[in-house]
C-alpha cells in the first residue's frame, strides 16, 4: 500500500495506532478511504463507503491537492454515479425477466441451463457446452425456475450488490459480477455431472460474498455478520441436495481474487491491476472449459 500523501512518518501511540494527520496527539484506527491518511472522529466525514478526510471531501479528487477536472472517485477508483445501485437493479431486472420468460415458454429453459453434453455419446444430436454452446456459461447465470431460488438470489444480490457497486463503481462491479459468475459456471462444468443441468445466479452471488468480505476487511469493519452468513450458506451448499457446490466455490474464489485486486491495487497502477486480474480469471475460465471439453469429446 502506498504511503499516504503528506504523512511520510505517522506518529504512533504506545499501542501502535497512528495519530490523526491534523491532530497528531489523537491516536486513531480510522483512515480516509481515498488518501488513507489517519483521521480522528473530529476530522472524519461520513461518505457513501467509509469515511473521508476534510481535504478529500473539499477537492473531490481523493488526493488532498488542488481540484482537477477529474470526477470524484470511489474507493476502487470508479466514477461516482448519481444512482449507485443502477447496475444492481438492471441485473435483478434481467433475472426476473428471464424467470418470467421460462415460465411462459415450455422449452426456453432447456436452451439456457448449463449442461456439459446431452444426450450421452454416441447418441445424436447432442447439445451443451461440450459441442460448442459456450453461451450457456452466461445464460445459466440468469436462469431460475423455482420461486424460492430466484427470491433468495435476488435478495442476496440486492443486499450485497448495492454496497459493492457504490464502493467499486459500475464498471468494476460489473466485471466482478461476471468474472465470479463465469468462474462458477466453469468449475461446475469441470467437476459437475456432464449430463446434468445447472442454473442460477449463485456463482456470481458467492463472488459478491467474497468481495464483500475483502472490502469490509479493507475498511476495518466488523466482519462477523458477513462471515457468519457465508458460513451458513456454505453449510447449506454441502448439505442440501440439488445444490451445485462447484458453482458456489468457483464463484467465491473468483470473488475473493477479483475483490482483493479491486480494493488493494496501488493507485498508480490501479486500472491495470484490477482489469488485468479480471482478464486472468477469464483466461482461467477459458482454459478450464477447453480442458473439460477435450475430456468429453
């Protein structure tokens, strides 16, 4: 992590806590979410995510220097939007629309779910990812059939997605969502029943769980609520029949990796590291799918 500007050597108390950059005699464990300078309760200004110092609030650049033409940035470097939950609302809308569509059409769901290869060789014609239908890796992320399934996933998406979209910005949040969802689909394809079907946004949701844990740790928030909820969900994942643990674990791991890159990337190489990490995850997805396809064909 880069040194906070204007404080090359931060004074510390006996417990190792740095002093506020404006009031060095006041130890504090809170830092500005933009410039990372330590700030005491008197100096901290509540922001959409965490707290900011007076200078960052005043100039909007996150650097403590004179205002520039740049727009204010989120914790991860994204542009601050007027509606910080717009992408989350759109994702929920797409999921709901697909849910309605599969109940209107009796055959649509068969073309959306993730299936490796069906029917088993040598019967033909066959369908699935193994015969070139890679689009199923994406469409299965938005397909649900049971009411409880979509209700649980959309509540989780709203609860987790909103704060993450606010902290990361729209582009980075969307990259996190799809990287996690695709990773979940790839792991389900690799280790799941090649003749079974998988559907649902759970892979992407578990990615949001992972990224939320990383973000809360970065902001020194109490992580017990999200960790407890994640543990409960993992227990259901491995004990409840009919749940694809592969998709959940694949999404969770991708969310942890991408989330760490999003909130810990050094400011001077932020975009390169963030989107480079997403590219590496997508490359791993492609390699996984190619290897599994070679096994099935």
